[in-house]
């Protein structure tokens, strides 16, 4: 049954150097983007993409590598968002310190939750993770003196930061872009480190067969907790980034089960338990939801004359298609689970392998 | 004391509906070992079905069960045949995600068709209540409790006395052995998913006079159904019935004695405690 999983097949030697070079080139190109692109909407989409990559990669550590399907990561995302903004608005603590506090808080909560819920397996663990996230959401909703309840927290502008002569003002989207890019690099590197470290092998052993891993002397609860801890810290980072970028949070945006589900979807659609999977998943989901939200598809349909803007169909599409991105997510998940259980990345790899085999067969 | 009794009784009335939702979920889990994350969305479909029947033909919500039950049964059977059946041997995670995906499709299609406006179904008796032994009972909830009890009783009879019911129980006990005994396991799976969906839809019809109807209404009910089912032991119909009543009473008492904002919190904390200390449920290992 586990044969369906993408086993991290060792890449042939020499290709590692190429992929490092490719990765550096991609990051360099991304770093150069704000120099050429000043359109705030384009930068906004890139920031959303970065956020999704961080969320997906963060979940991937515990869900993908250690195989513990938490559907309650909204808890850590929300803690990241809330701690950062509460510290900034109420205690006037600079967000770049607040974020660290938020990550520490998420880590602490994760370790408590983990040591309780990791005694459970399979579907029971999934249910427990959801219940814990709900408990945290309801606590935030009812702890009005600190969290402002359902009204949420609206923060003023983010204080500027000074490095000697240069000051960075968080007014335009450019500083957020660079911060996001740096966080993406850090998160993806963390995934890479996990995949190739001894710790990562322990995680994957637990994922493949916990009892076998246990019998080989791997401390299950400890290693699951380590995986959850790493995952929670990066999830809190994403939450904190979101809160500072949007400057408004409430329980129904950062603490709902939708956030948790979205994190899982990014990984499933891209390819779970791989470094590139969450990146691909985030690319697909952000591209899809933004084209729908901006009514691009309807505009294209109208401009090529498939439907007229005045007709009832055109009006209906314009009215409704922009809200349909969750519907498309749902369809996408169903399709991916049924037809590409290893995600887009796994599907691409498999069809490439098949093509290579076919080519080898022809030669013979 | 009167307050205590009053809240216990109102809790039981609401708990009856929870029990019905939980029974559907536990039936599906028992036979297929699949946790249906789209369960609340099936309930949502039942609510909208009732609402449409009420606004279009002035059909009484309780009568519309006669429509909603078969409709949701067919829908559930279709879902099982086309989607769920393909992942029966897959990783549990993938099964969960498939049902999450199906749920997203259902709730967002509802949003597409009906917008996210809150709908209310106001009957002449929506806010009516009557007195019984000094306690005040909400009429629609009391009627729905009676209907729930009847349906549950019929289900027990069906599972215990009929051949098909016994075949379902056998499939739940041991799928392979049941197949070897000549039971059509595929058909039993379709049947139980259909029944599970029909129960969820019926519960939706029953609560539609007292709840807001909107596309995302299902999610909290999905979570609550999990609580109900785990409390009673996954796969146990008797357990789900008791679990439903227990959750209803816990909620009602928590609302009265702690705070109405915290009632769900209390339920989830109880749920976590049960998961940790008695994961097989309060009734132990019994199945169906």
C-alpha cells in the first residue's frame, strides 16, 4: 500500500549540482523582480504565492515527511498571527521581535498538543488535531480582553526599521516581497535539510511503518514532536507574515479549518513529502484562485466572443465565477486523489519515467 | 433543579438530531472504515432541499423528509459508486482528503446556486413551545425528536432482523469474511453510504425550521458528528445514539452553567479527553 508513495529516489550524481544552480538562478531572478516590476498587483500575487509556499512547506514537514496528517495547523497559523499583532498593537513590541515570540509560542503549544495527541493514530489523530484547532479558535473567540473576540485586530502601519543609514518603510509591497522571498528560501531549505538528514530518515521511517520504526529503536513520540515543532514554527512564521501584510486578523480568517485544509491541499496537489511539491501546489492554487477572483476567465471568454457581456450567461459568470475558487479547489482535490495520488509532481515524474522506459524499449 | 431538568431535556431534544447525524457517519465508518468529512455538507443539502420544497410548494419541513430521504440516499449511493469506492484500499489520508474535496464541491456549489445569504424557513410553529410536567419544550424540536426516535428504531429493526441488515453488519465486522460468505460487499457499501447520506439529509430537514440555512452550515455539524461517533465508539449505532444525546446534554448544560459562547469548547474538550483515555468510545469495542 505504501508503494504508492513517491520514494525519494536518489538523483544521479552530478544532477545535484545542476539543481543547486537552477535553484540559485530562480531565487536570483525572483530577487530581481521588484527592480523591473512595480505593479503592486503583480507583487501582491507574488506575496500570496510566497505565503502559500511557506504554508505548504511548513505542513509538509509533519504531514509529508513524518506522515502525521494534521488538519489543525490553523492553530499554529493563528497563534503566529495573533501573538505578533497583539504584541505590536498592545505592547508596542516591534514585529521583528514579536514574530520570534510568536514562533516560540507556537512551538510551545505544538509540543503540548503533540505530546497529547501523538498517542493517537490514523483517523483518530486527524480528528484530535481538528478538535485542538477548534479549541484554540473558540478560546481566541471568547477571550475578548486580549484578542478582541470576533471583531478581530486591526493594526496601524508597521513601524519602520533602521539599519544605520538606511531605513526600510513597510509602506510599499517591496519590503514584504523580499521578506517573503527570504522566508520561502528558509522554509524550502528546512524541507531539504529534513529530507536529507538522519532526522528526516527517522520521520520517513515513521511514515512508512510506525511499528517497524519503533522496533528499530526510533522514539515515535519524540520524533513526531520534533517534526510537529519544526512545522509549527514555520506555520507561525507564515501566520505572522500574513498578519503583518494584511494588518487585520480575526478568528474566521486565520483560525478556521479552511486554513488547515488549504495547507494540506497545497501539499497534496503538488506532491506530498517532496521538497518541490508544496512549491508546485502553491503555484497551481494561487494561479488558479487569482485568475478566478480577478474574473480573468470571464474577461477572456467575453473578449474572444464565446459569451457576450450583456447576455445572461456572461452576467452570471461575471457575478459568480469570481467566488468559485473554493469550488475549483474541491474539484481539483477530487481529481488529484483519484487520478494522481502522488500529486502533480509525482504524476509528472511517473509519466517521464514511463516515457524513458518506452524510449529504452524502442532502442532495443 | 427546574433549570437543570429544563436544560437536560432541551439537550436531549437537540441530542436526538445529533444522534441521527452520528448514526449516518458511524454506519459509513463501520462498513467502509472511511471517515466522511462531507457528512455535514450532506446535511446542508438536506436543509436546502427542505427549504426549496417549502418555498416552492409550501411543503411542511417534516413532510419533506419523504422527499429528502430518498434523494439523499440516491446521491450518497452515487458518491459511493463513483468516488468513494475507488479509494477503499487507499491510504486513510487520501480517503479523508477525497471526502473533504467532495464536501468543498458540495458546499461551494450550494454557494454558487444559492449565494451565501442566510435563509430562514419560518413555519407557523417555528418558535412555538408547549408545557410538559412544568418544563417548556420547543414544538419543532419535540416533533423532530419523535421522528428521530422512530427512524432510529426502524434502523435497529432493519439491521437486526432483516437479511440485508445482517449482511451490512457482517460486512462491518469483517469485509473479507463477509465476501467469502457470498455477501455482495460492494452493494452493502453503496447501501450504507446511501443510508448514511439519507440520515444526514433527514437531520438537515429536521433542523431546518430552527436553524439558519447557508452553504457553510455543514462544517460544525461534521465536527459534532465526529464527536458523537467517537464518544459512542466508531462503528457502533447504539453508541452513536447515546453519544448524540450525551453531546446534546453536555452542550445544553455548558450553555446554562458556563457560558453559551463556550458550549462548543466544552464539547471539544470532552471529546479530546475521550479520545485520549477511552479511544474505543464509552461503550468499548461494540460494533453495530
